[in-house]
C-alpha cells in the first residue's frame, strides 16, 4: 500500500525515539520514500547519521543547512508528502502543533502539510492524562489529524500506565489501512455541504444552530482520500479541510449556501447534503445594532429559506446521486422517509440529538441509512470519520 508514497517522519525528543528507527525501516521496506524531520531535542536521543543511513536522505532539523546556508523549505515538504507521521510526539510538540507555535522545522512542516497527518504520542502517564495535553490532542483531532493512541505499560519513569508510543508495526498498519481504502472514487466530482448557516438579525446578532461541521468535513475528507475531487460548501465553522483535493467554498447564510450548491451541483456526480441549514431567515433585518437602552423589545419576523436539497432533487439528472441528512428528535424513521421522497433523494442519513454521543458538537455519531425502497441499515455509535466511511461506502455501492 505504501509503495511509491512520500512520507515525512517527524521525530521528537523522547526516549521512544529509538522506536522511530524501526518505524523508518518498516516504511522503507514497504516501498515508501521517507524524509526524516527531527527536532533539536530529538537528536539527543537518536543520531541523524543512523536515520540518514536508513532513509537514504539527509535528515532535516534546522531551517537552514549550517555549512551551506541553504534553506530547507517546509512549504515544499508539505506539498511533497502523501502523509506525515510524527512518532514519537511529545507533549511539547503536541502543544505547539495544536496552537500553531512554529518555532522549529517539524512544526512549520506540519503547519504546511496538505496530506493526512498521523500523530503517535509518547510521554509519562501523568503528562498524557493532564487536561492540557488532552485538550491539545482534542484540538488536533478537530483539525482532522489522526491520533494513534499510546499503549499502556511500563514507562521510562518505571511507572505503569498509558503513555507508551504505539509499536512501530501498529503505526505502519494504521498508515497502510488509511491508504488501503483505495481510490475507488477517482475521477468523480462530489459536492458536500457542511456546518451551520447564520441568518443576521442586525450587524452583531444572528440566528444559528449548534452544528460544528465535523460530520460534513469528515465526509469531504473521506471522499478526497478515496480519490474524488470535492467541492465543500461550508458554513461558519472552526475546523479546516486539510486534503488537497478539497476545494472549500465558504458561505454564511442559507441563501448563499443555496446559490453555491445550485451552481456546483450540475458539474458533480454526487452530492451529500450534510449542512444544518436554517429553515428561516430574518425578514426585517436591522441595518444598525439594536440597542436595548433605547429601543423597544424588537419583533423579529421570519421568512422561509430556500430548500436546498429539494432544489437539487428537482434538477438532478439521470446518473447523479443525491444524499440527504435528517436530524430528528421524534418519529425519526417516518420523518426521514417522508423527507427522502419529498426531496427526491437517493438515500437519507438519520441521526438524533437525543442519542448520547451523537448529533451536534460531538466526535461520534450513530446513524441509520434509509434508501428509496425503504430498506434501512442501522450502525453503532462510532467516530464520525468511520461514520463517513460507512456513508460513502453506501454511496459508492449505489453508483455502481
């Protein structure tokens, strides 16, 4: 799976750096071309000579080469790579990556990377369990990185707990499984909508919802990883798309999302309507901030927003596939099925905010997929990236 792939192997300063030598060897044996980027502290644990001998490339650690003064371009590295693997990733480097502190070559390369990033933490159990470390790891997950969880066992401190860097064979397996998904969507153009919309009340206030965009972004990433060219129409969210095959169109209101979707859909093979679009917009928008001290309590009049999924369903041509989402609090299957037929969808993904761990602002989801024949597939609660894989598997099946 890794033959011909370009992999950046980032190594930080921790005792687990010795495992990186074995990981590097495994990548090379698998046919990958590996460029090692090591932090200054990392060189205290493993020498560049060893790493260079195994990779066949000079090891990069500084922004400039000391003898020649030539510049090591983190931008070029970010464009070159098919994947970046940081193993071991220390608490310090994890914190820098999560907060954009670009004070060394490894972190600047990470910030420039267009490819998927795999992070294998390694540290003492108390450092790993500390709220700041867990917060930083959560931020990195939200950014779209793949966290390879550390194992439990005896640590360098001789304490026993979670913090051991995962074994090189298992890190290799995680990267191989990622690429093993194949390129079954190569040549296809897919549109995805994600996140909330905002409907302005006045210049400082709006009507919105709790959508984080995580589900839609996971679907876009899944499509791109599998070879599709993706147009991601995104409402206001705090996460970013990382894959180079994702073109993000940022919008704010439901009308803007409608116009962007109607424009992009004719050139696409499929569309997944995952955004939580506001049903109503404010009819009497106030051009100036409504002041509590001087104004009466305002009466906000609403008007219906355009139904984006229905508009696309009406214009769908033969051979196009249209997927919708239904977030229901009651009568889920009945309401989702009615929506499926009314909007001329090919299948619909039902989920509920009442389900623990599902719905808005979570990293997990539990869905039921219903098709036009009434057949349904129920899935267990799982990470949204895995939910995205399930959804796209069904989409690919229907397109064959």
